[in-house]
C-alpha cells in the first residue's frame, strides 16, 4: 500500500480537516447519477445516487455511506465515487435517513446503529440486481455503520460481499462524544449541533405531532442531542445505552470479509487508542492503516492528481484488489 505523505502545509489536524471539508472540488469524469429508492423497512426508504457501468452485472459495485450530517454530495463521497467509477466499479452513493433532503422518506430518525439499513441495501443489490460483487465503504459515522453491519453478519456474510472499508470510523461513540466536548473541538461540536437541530426542526415540520422539540433549544452538545432526541425517539434508554448498543467496536471480532480501516493518529475527535482493541488487532481479516497525520476523513497528500486525496485512492485500491478487477 502506498504510504501517506501529508501536504506540508496541512500537518495540523484541524487545518487538514477543515481544508478538506471546505476546499471546492470538481469531479469532471463522474457521470450523472440515476436516483433510486431502497426500501429498508416498511415505510422507510433511502435515496441512493447510482452510477452504473454499461453492463452493471459485469462489474463490481461499491456502496458508499457518509458521516454525521453529511450526504451523498459530501466531497469525500464524490471523490471516492469518481475514482471508483473510473476504475470500473458501479457506484451507489447512499443518503442516510433524512440526509440529502430526504426527510420526507421516513417518519424515523437516523442514528449510528442502523446497520440493518445497509444490510437491506446489500440484499436488494444481490437479489434484485443480481450483482455478483459488492463492496461497502463508510466514512466516520458511516464507517461505524458498515463495520457494524459486516460484524453482525459474521459467518452468515453472503459470498457477494467482497470487502469493506472504513475511513476514520467512530468505533466508540461514547469516546467520540467526549472528544467533541474538548475546548479544541468547539468548532466541530458547534457545526454538528447546529446542523442536527436544523434538521430536527425540518423533520418535525414534515411529520407534525410525532416529535416534541421543547428541549431542543437547550441542547449544546452532540451528547445532549442524543440524550434529548436520539435516545427517546430511536428506542434507546438514554445516550449511554445508545452509544453502547450502536458502537461497532463490539462486533469487530466477528468480521469475516477483507476489511480495511484507515484512520489518522491525529484525528481531532476519533481517539486513536480505540483502534488498539484486541478484537481488531487479532482479527486477520482486518487491515489497519494509521498514518500519524491526516485529520478527520481528510488525508490530503503532497501529491497531485489521483493521489491528492490519499484515503479515497486507498479505498478504491483495496476494493479492486478484492474483486475480479484485481485479478
């Protein structure tokens, strides 16, 4: 695997993270998407933005899952999609429940434990589309979801699921919530909370009478949001129960397909010590790559072109290696 050489001006984790999120990018070789709704449970649909090769059943498929308050239009989603399509993959950029302007597609909220949504997507791609090879990649919260999904499948994993990649996955949700409360992470906390509250107000407007927002104005942290909104409306006892039941960390030992985890040791709010979990370290199916620098889901390198966004290129390389494209 090609080693990561960070951009010399972006070694600071915050600069790297913010620059990656805000710097405008173009994706000139990614074709227009065809929208598709996946019914993941009765009354709940997810919007996938699909890029199909000319003969889809003759190509592997990469399904992408975004992070907290992201969407199918997040830069890293489009960046991976462009590289993967150019490499010969079908690509499906998923929107999590309520994300990407899809609040009307379900009365329920999204959360970090809904791995069943992506198991349903996998099953539909196998049964309805007869796709012979499917890979999943998730970033941050999406990384937690895809790792939880494949860990829950364990030995029952379908042969068509060839590989899984997770970039800066939030393996331990409680630890991530604590890190966000550090003063140095105020900007991220403010961004997430502001976005979550805005989305919640839109959601309540679509489904009047379901959600009580009396306590929303007092919410100042992600943990408080999960205590006031996520836990009661997603059938968890409280935020601690939500974090404990939804973290992928507990399922790592059961993963039975080739899995790549990319993380940065200087990620501002994903604690690196969570990747020292014995279940991860002892599982031969998991490859952990953790450069010293990279920020959160950024990994901007000093190279130009295809290698500028190092993690995006590594995801595509790993999935290609474990598909017919790599043979």
